C-alpha cells in the first residue's frame, strides 16, 4: 500500500482524515485493502507468479489481515494465507 500509493503510513495521518472527510478516499488504505489499485497488483502478481511456478504459496500479513473485506478479497484472488501479525 505504501509503495503503490506513494504514501508513508506515518505521513498519511496528517492529511488522510481530511481526504476521507472530502470523499477523496473512502477509507484508510492502511486498514482496508485498496482493491482496485493495490488489489489489482496483487491479482497480477498471483496470476503471473503461479504461471511461472505452479503451486507457489502466496499470502499477506499485516493490518489488512484483520479486515474482513481485505480477507474476502484475498480469498477471491486465491491467496493461500492471510495473517494479521
């Protein structure tokens, strides 16, 4: 998320609440996975990684692992695990 959005989690706290208030973003991208942006990159990585190496195990860890919408997305794109550690 930080690399795709070009945002530091530390810096985003200073302006993200205002972005949310002005409907620039729908939620905190560090809490719930941005499925159209970051999610598309995850989908591409999973497809290409498994095309090159069938059986490749893929997953995510971090705050997104505790978000039901993010977990659902990861299941839909076929990730093997989600961890919130």
